[in-house]
């Protein structure tokens, strides 16, 4: 009985965490610039909650990579 109660207590918070959110890779975000812009905006508007989430870290890395590529192209590289 104690094990069943423990299982219920442990699984309850995960049931309330909301719908599953897809985690995007940096390559996916680089290929879909509107999605990258949308997610970056969400992360900038709520940095305290979203800062450590993969869907805020991956877009930041993808954004840096896109910017470096643009700079390289503008400099003739």
C-alpha cells in the first residue's frame, strides 16, 4: 500500500506539468527562421522560467550560428 501511495505522489506533479512540448534542435531552428524568431521572443519575455529549458538554449545557439554565417557572407566568405 505504501508503494502505491508513493507512486501516486511521485507521478502527480508530472501529470500537472502540461502538454508535451517538442524540443527543437539547432538545425531545425536554423532551417525555420520564423519558428526561431518566435521561440527566441518567448524566451526573452520569460527568461527566469525558460532560461534552463532546452527550447531556450537551442534557439540561442542557432541564433548565434545564423548571425555568424550572415557576417561571414557579408564579409565575402
